[in-house]
């Protein structure tokens, strides 16, 4: 699978932002907002809290992916620089378990 040539790429910054935030439009997010309402927030405060959390999460995910995008190495290899050979296994396994839960909920 070859990447799309630069002259045929049509996504803009707004397209990327819309793609990232489309993840916030699902049943889990709406139930989170309704939980905020049941805790005493208004609907727009719950929506703002969910949106703010989504923005912060996007920033963390982008920073987490920079090393892989620039050096073309997977997380399991780049985690060895921070955690060492043996402790990087914990980082990889914990990421795997979190992914299992994430995909089972979505």
C-alpha cells in the first residue's frame, strides 16, 4: 500500500480536526454528558467538559505518536528508551490491556 502522492492529498487542518473529534460523537460520550448532568452540571457544562477532555486527549495522543512518525519505529521499540528492556514489556502489556478494554467498549 503506497501513500497518496502529495498532489492528490486533499485533507486540510479542518478535515483532520473533524476526523479527530468525530470520535467524541458516540453513545459513550453522550452517556458521559448525561452522567455529568445527573451530578449537577448543566448540559452545556457537561458538553464543554467532554470536549475539553477530548482536546487534551488528542494533544497527548499526538505527542505520543511523534516519535513513531519521525523515526518510523513502533511503540514497543521506542518505549525501551524510556523504560529499559525489561520494564518496556510492562508498558507494552499495559497498553495492550487498555486497548482490549477500549475496543470492547467501542
